[in-house]
């Protein structure tokens, strides 16, 4: 099973990444909409991708990392000054987004729902 971390908000993300070496075989960051009180994301697309990631992660290298990052509620995400959109490390344009850290390869939006591509990315295969 992969090693996972759950992070809420930009400040927590920035602090985590400042202390994270990232010198591991595979590091992926899943940027998703924040969760509502019911435990689900406000974005249905993000909820679907979360389930696909859970299913696919069973086939991943157990020493790989998936860092789940909640980017904010709808109002925060729609703000053009959202720090995730401005940060050159992330340069987020849409959610969900899955980023392969340090290689700056990403799947965004609808492409995250393509389970075959997602599986290839998370297992380290080239797409």
C-alpha cells in the first residue's frame, strides 16, 4: 500500500513541502476540492477521482507517496488569487489535478477520470 498524507489548505501544503525531501521513487500530489461536513468533496468529479485513486493505489509501489491536498471550498477555489493557482510549483488551473512531483507531469480535470491513464501515472509507467 502506498504512503499517503492528507493536507488541508495552502499554508499546510507549503509547510509540508518545505520539510518533505521528495527524493523517493514516485511522489504524486492529488489536488482536490475540500471536504464538506458529510465527508465528501463539494466537487463530484473529485469524489470520483478519489475512488479511482483508492482502487489504483493497490497496484502501486508500496514505497511511493500520494499526498492528498484540499485546495479550499468553492468560493476559495474560484478566487483568481487562490495561492494554489499562483504557486509555480503547482500552477493549478483546474481540479481535480494529479501532479507527479519534480517531473511536473500532470493529469487535470476530466483526464483524471481516465482510470487507465491514472493507473499508468501512479504506477510509474509512461502515458
